[in-house]
C-alpha cells in the first residue's frame, strides 16, 4: 500500500466549504449514539481536572490505543494538553448527574464524588462501568479540537453495570437487544 500515514495529513484543500450550518452538523452527528465518559487527570499543580467527553473511541488493539478530542476553548485546556497521563471513566446509566457535573465549569467538580487514585495519582471515579488508565501518546490538530491518542496501561471493568448512552443531545439507557449473541 503506497503512502502509509506516518503523521497528520490534510486531505481536503483549504478552500473546501461545507453546504450545511453547524447546527445541522451537530444534529446529524447526534444521530450517532455514544457512551459518556469523564476524562480525568492530575494537573502540573497537583489538582484534579475532569471533563465530560463523548468523542471517545477505540483506535488500536496492539498497541492498545484510544482517542478522544478536546475543544480548543475548553476551560483548563492547557492542563489536558500538558498531562502525561489521563483516565477515561466510562459512565454507568445511573451517573447522569456525574456527567452533568463534569460538563460545567464549577469550581470543584470532584466535591462529593467518590474517587480512588490510579497510576500517577490520576483520579478514578467510583461507580463507573469501566476505566482506562492511559498515557498520552500523540496529540493531533483537528480543526477547533485537538485529538488525543492515549496508550492504555491499565483497565478496570464491571460488566454487570449498564452504561449511560447519549443520543440526539439526551441521556439514554440501553433498550432492546435486536440480535441475540452471535455464534
Ligand atoms: C455528553 C457530553 C459530551 C461531551 N463531549 C465533549 C468532548 O468530546 N470534547 C469536548 O471538548 N467537550 C465535550 N463536552 C463539553 C464539555 O464537557 C464541557 O461541557 C465544555 O467544555 C464546556 O465547559 P464550560 O461550561 O466549562 O465552558 C461534552 C459535553 C457533554 C454534556
């Protein structure tokens, strides 16, 4: 295969213009159902930081890589950009309030939230479906966001807990199974 990607590459010419407005784009992207995560870390001053994120996805199994993206205007942006490690906490269906808390810019997002310390002291939120302890592998520019690639170092998973879902701007729970387990 020619031209294996070794670094970020711009495919579209800079003059490319969209035929839709950003509200239409948001609504269309909202048709893609996601889980909800809170990305947490310890900043350079030793303070805990956290942000609700649904741009999380898997990238690679070997090496184990994941991604998420962060808006350039996000309060505390620098702390995330500088962090050597972070935790992706995958929220459970009963954690809507946790998601809302970490999606606002209140002073102490962690007040009253049960937490235990992971690698490097990074906070793991209690009660989640899963948590991935990552070190920051690569940062890529992505328009008005920056894309984080993280290398997963340690996993936690409670398969008994149902996950929180996000669809068309609203929180949901898993509904019907439309196909029984594949053979
Ligand atoms: C369900 C949900 C998913 C979100 N996903 C992301 C995301 O992937 N990346 C991001 O930068 N902000 C995301 N946000 C927004 C941030 O959590 C936060 O609300 C935003 O940075 C505004 O914070 P502010 O109120 O402090 O300005 C999401 C918010 C919600 C509610």
